[in-house]
C-alpha cells in the first residue's frame, strides 16, 4: 500500500490514476481530493500523455464515495468546500482534453459512481457494484450525479436509482447504458490498458481533444448548434502537422507518427 492517497504513473503515453486507500474502500477525503487536482493538472500539461485510466487499489472497491468518517468531523462550511472541490475535480476529468477510461474494479458508491460518470468510457469488472446512495444519508448526489446520470441512462431510470438509493451490479449497469463493457475482474486493468493503448498509438491527440469537445458540448444543444460546434472543432484540426502526417503516411503505406501538433 502506498503512503499517498492517489498514485499517478505514466508509461507508453498512458497515465494511470489509482485511488490508493484500500483500507477505506478508496473513499475520498480532503487529502485525496488535493492529490486528484494535482494529478489532473499534471496530466493535462503533459503532451506525452495520450490516454488516462482511473481505477482503485485492491480488489474490493473502485471508490466508495466521500470518506464519511472524515465527513462527520467537518463543519457545514468545510463540507461546502469539499463539495466545491470534488465538483471541480469531476469537471476537470470531463473536460480533460484527453480520453479518460474508468476501470471500475469493485464498489462504486456515491462519489465513486459520480467519478465513473465523469469519465469518457466506463469499463466494469463483473464484480463491480454501482449506486448513487446519497438519499439514504438524507443528502443528494453533489458531484454531478443528478446531471450526468440522466444524460446517460435517461431521466426515469436516473430518478429511480437516485430516489431509492438502490445499488446495481455490473450486468444491470451494462444493460441500462451506465457502462460500455463488463469484463472478468482479473482482466479489467488489462482491457483498460488495451483500449488506452489503441487510442494512444492510433489516433491524433488534437483530433481526440476536438472530438471530445464536440461531443461534450454539442450533445445537449439543438442539432444546428451541435453541428456548428463540430464544424469549429474540425476547423482546428485542418492546419495541424498531424493531419498532414496522416495523409503522407497513407500515401506511403505506413503507420503515421502523431505528435499532437
């Protein structure tokens, strides 16, 4: 076990963020939150990083949400500060100009499900459990759950899950569209790395950033506005060296070498 609440590693263009508090089911406290902000800033500024994986340490939990042991000691103002910080972290993940893959390796409750929702692609171990359980604690999801979940699974299903605080297994999460893929627990990280490696090795970083921007900002507006967002995003890829390299590589029948330029 690391002495840090979050471990960031980088290899072959892939950054991996591991919530590393397995003794607390990888629950998020203030220290973890600060480490998460620092890691996101680090990854955002690293041009070598092409894809990001977020997961939890151990076999039991991805993230059990906020650390309720710490929460019980906080004043209302401190709780508000924590909520502001975790909202900003979730927004940072959603708006990171790199693809973020959640490898949900176990329990993902409250803020844990919200963390997965903020990622671009969600892979789940067959042993994973999801739930926005805040209403059972007389609060509501406060890190984007009431907004991101209905956009993903529909209002009715989101209301049912939030109003009841019901937990669902990986199979149901897949069936309702909460996750994109379910794999055996012992294959989860390898599958996440495989997907991240495919993105890192085969796609242009500027194109990925612009595609993510167009999807995130265009999917909740009217079609005409969404198409205008897409057009502007496309325009930004035209003068890039990567686009020229792709055309040259196609003509030369070789794999392109993208540099994010």
